[in-house]
C-alpha cells in the first residue's frame, strides 16, 4: 500500500496571486501526485508479490476572497 497526501497552498491567494504563482502551485500539486503514483506503481510491479493499493487524498483547503 502507498498513501500520499501532499500539496501546497499559495499564501498570496485570491486577487494577489499572479499567473506565475498559480502555475507554480498547480505544477507542484499535480506533478507531485503523478510522480508519486508512477514510482509507487513501478515498485509494486517488482518482486514475487505484484500489486497493491495507491491511496491519494487532498485536503479541503480554501481561501475566501472579499472584493
């Protein structure tokens, strides 16, 4: 079994976030999940007992923006 729960939140948030800030946050949060699944899958296919479970979760982090 492989369990992962990771990610970042951009503290600039809301109207203060730039496009670059958003893309950095998106890249870290999505690429990290992809790489974790890729490496966990490869490890689970090695050896005599192949297979397993991969569990990926995310938190309910959100930001309220008042305009």
